C-alpha cells in the first residue's frame, strides 16, 4: 500500500486526471479507503483548484511576489 507521502506525490496527476497505470489507480483507491487524512486532503486540493480556476485575475508579477516574501519575513508572532 502507498504511504501518505507517495500518495501526495501523485496528487497533481490525480487532480489533473493525467494518465495513471491501472496499478497506480488501484493503489490510490486502496490508500484513500484506509486513510481519511489523505481523503480529506484530496477533497480540499480539488476545491482549491476549482476555486483558483474560477478566479479571473492576473497572476502576480515577480516584483509582487518578492514584496510579499519580504513582508512575510518581517512578520513575527509574539508568544506569551
């Protein structure tokens, strides 16, 4: 049976409905039958992809990405 790590590595192929061998499909189904964590993760990933496809916006520029990274690096969480 697949490990969770192996399942997640195939997640993009599963979501994009790419060609998987019969063995891979069976292993994925078997893993999802026993692992509710990966089942939930797959469901959330499919929802995220569906929402992202419905968004009608331009992808961020490299400058915007760099600014966001810089802002996140400056963010600190205070612990009490």
